[in-house]
C-alpha cells in the first residue's frame, strides 16, 4: 500500500512513524452529507469494510473506550459493556468528543487520540482484508490491513452489533 495524498493527520503521522502501511482516500462532505452512505458512495471499499469510530464512557468507573463498527451497522451497548467488562456503557456527548479525543465528529480515528483508550472492533473485522477508517480528519479515510490495525491499537475483537 502506498501513500498518495499529502494530508498528514496525527493518525497518519503515527502510522508513518511506526512503519504501518496505509493509503488515503478522500471523499467530499458537508455537514448535511456526513453519513455512512455518503462515504460508501465515494470510497473504493464495500460498506462492510468501512468502519466508523465511536467513543463511549463506562457508567461504573467513567472510563472511556473506543469501538469501531461497520459504518451502516448499529452498536449494541449491552454487548460492548459485556465485552469490555463494564455494567453499562453509553456514547459520549458530541460536545465532549474533541476534548476527550482531539477529534471532531466525522473525523474520529482509533489511531492518534489524545490518550490510547481501550479499543474494540466488531467481530466482522476478523477476516484478513483491507478496511477503511477515518484518517483523523473529515474527508479522509485511511485504508489499512485489518489484522495490522487490530494489533497496532491493541484492540479486542468481539460481537458488538445489534442483531437485525
């Protein structure tokens, strides 16, 4: 995988520093078009391979955690709480996202947050394939190998999706 774009976010600088291969794909967006469907239409990967990064907080000890799920799927908070060893987890308020992570909505990456929080990926990632994650800025997706990124962020993998 080669790097083609000149944009450098904190996430991409860390991948460069640690010699993690990636490529960047750009997409157009505005506040009205920041949905998963909008990104899917512009990125070369299929919907199941494009992940959104969610930031949550545990009710019992108020710790933060990060969960990456396919962009069109919904997280099951009870399943994530169980997987992470908490009684209950909930999404953090959007107004707190920048302060907690250093990222804004639509540009939140599991790589390069202010602190490394426990990170979880849905079990659908287990296949050895390329996936897309936010590169740390709206309009940019980093395409990385799934196993490499799981190892890099020390992620736990488990079933965290709502059943259909």
